[in-house]
């Protein structure tokens, strides 16, 4: 598994402190991040991919600085967003997955073969030529996942990937995430998805409120929510 | 409406000769067809051109509903142009201008309906390749084209949702109530798409 390190990380957005004094080393295969809206959990997740740079401190993935070597980091870290519509670039399913490999140096037949394999694995092979905007929410999220995983990242960061989905689709995406070989960092409000995770971080007001196994961490989160 | 709008210019899989024709010759034929249509001056000539386009749609096995959807968004523009032409010239001019516009759009749509965006992207990158020397990034231009096509159904759904929200609040039609939230949402989407493109390694 990759080593994701946060060293004395602070982040400010204008006058507002979003993250403060974050020191973490994440090496577990399954890491969950929970917290209220605006707590800073999405900012924390985006830092792993270099989408947000800390205003102080450093974030590294396997020793690679996300602020200085963003491209290198993004080859290692895939990112799935809440709304797959914002992540899908091409008008058809197969084209969108292939888009991720456009600068991979692979030949067209090689790309087509890899795309076909991945679409089969994700149950989207029957939709290869379908317009992406006509897919269901769950299928769109699966497509977004496929488009990220075809680049074979060692870490997958998913920022509330089930929030916009109904229960059935949320389960489908959760099952797929659970079966991945890649290290997964999952930001979610669906606490039941984290039951089998190795580690859960609870973020509150830009700080780590709890960092533990799922049961005690989620108990601390529920207690904190109860206090508010 | 949004369902029909979202079919505009979206590739439809198929195995017709038009589907199999490479993007380069198809774009060249499109150019010739549009120039040809502009040069037509008689309504009967445009009638033949329209018939030819209809045959091409049939040949590509594009359902007639999808074919109509390609020119349907032009209806108000056509009404305005026709009225203008009738006022300034005569019915012949109105027919020639309006039919020419519709045929040109229909032919262009036929190209996008039968050509994968990746094929057009590759063509664009090839054609713009020589401009690398003057600082043009063909990949980036191709990406802009792909995103433009991709964003049509996205924007249609945004406008549809904003419209439904307005109706749900019991408000009558208001351009401000439609345009303001639609622009805000479009800008937010643009921001999010930018983040997603970076995350997908577009800059790599």
C-alpha cells in the first residue's frame, strides 16, 4: 500500500481556516473519512490528489510532494467525485474510459482491449456505445470509477461517491469499492459503508477529532454530532 | 423536450457506410455540402438537396424522430429569419435562406451522429498538428471540441431542472429566474469539470 503523509498541514480559504494542524500517515488499505458538511474532509481528500495545495505543511504520496509534483501524484492517485456528470468528458461510455488512456502510449487496439475488459468487469459492456448522459446515476458513477481505474492508480480517493445515488446504486458502488485491490480513501456520509474499513478519520472544524478503528471512530462522530 | 434535445449531435452506433467512412472525408464532404447549399438559389434545388439529406439519414439508419430533433431547436430562429426575409424580400428568398440553414445543420448533425467524437478529436489533432510550431496545442483544441459536444446535454438538463424548480415554486416565466440560476449552475459545473479534468490527468 502507498504511504500518504500529512505533515503539519494547514489550509486557509480567504479568512477561513479549513484545515489546521493535520499530521497523519495513512498506509491502510481502506481508510474512511467522515465529518459534517464544511468540516474540511473533502479538502483533506483533495489534497491527496494535489487538487488542493496546503497553505502550510506538506502532503506526500510515497514521498512525492503533491504540491510540487502534482502530475506524478495524479498518476498514483485516482479521484472520483460526488457528481459523475462533472467527471465524464466524452459523449459515449467506451470513449470516456478510453479518454483516460489517450496519452498512455498504448496503440488503439490495446486501448480498445483494455477498455472492453474494464467495461466487462464493471458490467458496462452492454453500454459501450451508449451516450453517457442517458446512463442511470449508478451507471454514471461506475463509469467514473472505471475511467479512473483504467489508469491503474495505486490509491483511489472517492469523495462522497454514493451521496447522489439511491440505495440500490449506492450499494452497487460500495460493493465495487470494497472489492478493489487498490488502496481506497473514502469520504462519505453513509457510515455503514465503513464498517469493514481499517481506519476511520473523523474531521471536525478542520481538525482530526478521532482517528481509530471504525466502531470507536464512528461512536466519537455520533457523540460529536449529538453535542451540536 | 430535454430528451429530444439531448439527442442532438450525439453519436449513434451503427455499421452503415456513413458510419464506416473515416472522419476526414466526412468532414470534407460536409464542407462541400454546406458551400453547395449556400450557392443554391432556387427553392426546387433546395428541395432536391433536402431529399438527398433525407436519403442519407435513411442510409445511416437514423430514426426520423432523431433526425427531426437535429433541426427542431432552429424553429424559432427560422420563424424570425423567414419573417425578416418576407418583409425585406419575398417568399422565395425566405424559403432559400431558411431551407439552406436547416439543410446545413442537418448535414452537420448527420456527421456527428455517425462519427465518434474520438475520431473527430484525432482528425482535429492531425489537422492542427502543424500549428504546434506557433504555440497551438492541438490536443487542447480537440478537448475543447469534445467538451463542447459533451456539455450540450449537460446544459439542457441544467435548464430543464431550473425550469422545473421555477414551476415548483409557482413562478411564472421570467428570463431572469431562468437565466441567473442556470448561469450559476453552469459556472459551478465548469469549475467542477475543470477539477475533474486535472484529476483525470489531462495536463499530464
